[in-house]
C-alpha cells in the first residue's frame, strides 16, 4: 500500500489561510505526510531564513507525490503558481524510472472562479470546486484511496471524511467572505468609464475614493479589525489592469496628487514595460514634481528603446526640451549662468525639433517655448519667427477652446511681433477674465519679464502689462 509522504501546495501568499487549512486536514488524515508551501508560518515550514527560495521550491516540486494548485482571484494574476504547476507536471513527464516513481498529479482547486474562466491549461481540466463540500470530500477521498487507505473499508474512509470535511469547509467559507470575486472584462470596462467621467466632470479630487473601491474589487473587503488595519497600511503596489492604472494616474495628476500618480504610472509600466507613451507620462509627472534625476532616467530609458524618438515624435522632443529648460532655470537660481546657457541651448534644440516635427500643424505651446528660449538666448529674429508660427497655430483656437495658456501665448506673440502694445493689453484683459490661479499668474509674469528684458522695455512697460493682467 503506497504511503502519502509529500504534498506540495502552489498558491498566492494571500491565499495562505487556504493552504494552511489543506495542510492541517492532510496531516490529520495521513500520519506521515509532509505538506510544503512557501507561505507556511509554522516552525520549519516554508523556505528558511537565508536559504535560496527558488532552490526550496524546486526541491519540494521534485520530491512531492501530489501537488495542489489553489486557483483564486489572487493566484491567477500571478505567474508563479502557473509556473509551479507546469514544472510539477513536467517533472512527472521526465521522471527517471517509470517503474519505481509514481505519476505526479497536479490537482487544481478553484475558489470564486468559474470553470470556464480558468487560465488556459486548466480549461480542459476539471478543477475541484473548493466552495463545494462534496467536491472536497471527493478530493480527499480519492487521495485516501490512492495512498494510506487503499483497501480500507468504505465505512472507515467515510468516518474520517465526516470528521475532517466540515472543519475544512468552514475555514474555506470564512476565507471566501473576505475574498474578491473573479474580475471580469465588463467590470474593468465599467470602472474605466467611471474614472473617465470623474475627469470629464472635473471631479478628479475624488479619485482616491474610487481607487479604494477598485482595490476592494480586486482584493476583497477586510472585515476583521486586525486584517483591516494591515490592509490599510499595505502600499497599493499590486498590478491590476493597464487601463485602470492609466486612468487613476491621469486623475491623480489632474488633482495634483503626484505621488499617487507616479505610483500608478509605475504600476502601468510594469504591465507595459515597452510602452513609450506610459513612460512619457511618467517622465512628465517627475518633471511636475521637480524630480529631475528620475525624469532624466525615464527619458533616457525611452531613448534606449527608440534612439530616434526625439527626431520624429514631438511629445518626446518636448519632454526633452522641458527637462533642459528646467535645468537651465535651476542653474540660473544657483548663479551658474554658463551652465544655464548650455541647458537653454539644449532645450531650444529639443523644442525646435518638436516644432519642426509638427510641420504646418505646429502646436502653439511648442512655438511659444522656442520663442521664449530664443528670447532668453538673445536671438530676437528667431523669436519672431517662432511667434509667427505660434500665431498661425492660434488661428485654429476658438472662443470655446481658448484657455489661459493659449491667451498668454497671444499676449507674448503680440509684444514680440508688434511695436503697438494695445493688442497685447487687450489680450491681457481677456486673460484676466479667465481667472488664472496664482501659479499660472507667476508663470505668465515670468514670461512678460523675459519679453521686457529681451526687447529692452522699461520697468514702466512691464508694470503696465502686469497691471493689465490683474
């Protein structure tokens, strides 16, 4: 009669209560069984401190007779349980001595997942329904008949099952109360729509509440006080769906909650590590938070993926320009004019490339940056050329699409291209009606000061402009 000596449980660490429940049940039924799983918190359980975790897994997969694969909404999003299941099956196929080594069986057990929603390889495998006590009874009964209880009277097996299954089923029921359901495509789409509406309705400041509810959808509620406290303290660093992370990041950015925005873009980049547009948005937020080092690393990473990105993509070229413009301003603040000039020249080259990439469809923002940097470097003809292009771009801006920055560009273009400041004063009056915030006013006044200095205007001229701005 074969004896069950080794069982390996493949699972997500969040499913540790399930793995522990199966371990305890197996040990109660089979006198000499060793049940191994990586999150085992008992003395001697799981990989030991300082040991090689991968070696531990490989040894236990090699030595096990049976493997239980716990399929939950947590584990199917992780690669390790799937890899472990495949590895155990592979070891069974290449077993060294078919005459002496028994076939290794991998038994999938599903929780909160319907059979048709299982990952590819298990769709054709009839997984045990871990929510159903009768299915658990059959699973354990089959193990008993294959090993220690082969030839044992049915009444004895039934008595053992009647003793063990209720406790196991009760533990599983408790786990299910706090566990999430399977997240479907429809659920993700619905949440994407909600996050889009938050942005459209200008309610992005509420995004953290929706973020919390999305987390509930993926990770389930925590009803026990100790679990709830631990859950609330745990960083939200689990990847879900690229679309959700991008929409969360966008709303956080609009709400100027940049730390949370960066976290979401980093999660998105884990799911799409070669997506240049995700990296572009991440670099933008780093620049918004004045984290120049992180921005530079991200831009360099983009360029390592596409060395020609600056030559053909205006958004990436603009990102490079903004980085060097910010660096130039820092050097000026540190009283390093030579370094500032070098940075401004690099910024100008990047923005000029962006403007040239756009061709006749040049964005007024790009043209304004080229114009301002040309003024900073004392190249008035180049500034005038840039603002001619800015004016052409502004022709497509209507009263409905006008905003603070398009109007500010109109002001600067008028001052640079005309000796008559009446048009600029009119634009400043319209700009005042937009109700620019203090940060925007500071930026606009900095631009006006730059124009006044480059065009050798008097303090009275500059004061008149600022007064018109209000």
